[in-house]
């Protein structure tokens, strides 16, 4: 029965906070040299991951849901591989001079993780993942000057919008 339920501890307000982190990173990274731009976004990703993890743990505890069994475990195990792939590919893209392709890769792989993890969650989560994937594909097609704006739209805007929807419809 536990495996048949969906993972409901996706944090709405935590997602909103992650979005604010993304908007701040986009503002700080705007018009920076590539190494500084990358450093800002890596620090932002670490802060966002910590914020998301803590808020997810809090929401799971409040709902008496485990992150390590049933749907919670499936959610985490489905989300993680694309994030690891992005972490492995980041220095490869950077060394190859593909800095302007990082936003497309990050958005696409993050969206993939959210979509696959969302298969074990509330209905809106896979939709959020598909939005990230679509934005990632668009980032690959747009001029390099739009890269930071795509990051702001995804890791800032999409997190804020979906965070508010999740907080309103599914709590915290």
C-alpha cells in the first residue's frame, strides 16, 4: 500500500526559496567572466540543494512520510542520476569552452530529474520538470547572450511559480 501512494513532501515554500536563490544568482552572474559566472551558479546550486533538502525533510516529517522508503525513496532515486550527470558534465563543458551550453544542459537534466522523480509525486511536479526540459532545449537554440536569462527564468522563475502553486494546493 505504501508503494502505491505518491510522494507529497515536495516543498512549495522551499521551491519558492530556491527560486529566489536562482534570481539572486542570475543578477550576480550577469555579465561576469566565465569562471566567475560558473562559480556563482555552482554556489547557488549548492545553496538551492541544501534549501530544497531541508524543506523537503521538514515537510516529510510534518506529514510523517519517509524519504527513504516507498514513494519518497523512488522520488529521490529518480531525481538523483540526472543531477549527477550534470555535475560530471559541467567541468567537461567548461574545459571544452562550451560555457554557453551549460544552461541548456543544466536545465534539461534538472528537468529530466524532476520529471522522472515527479512520476512518484503529485501531478504538478512532472509538469514542472517538462517546463524545465523545454526551457533547456530553448537555451540550446537561443543566442549565447540569453544564457543567463534562461537560468533566471528556469531556476528562478519556474521554481517561484511552481513553488507557489505547490504551497497553495498541497501545503508548505
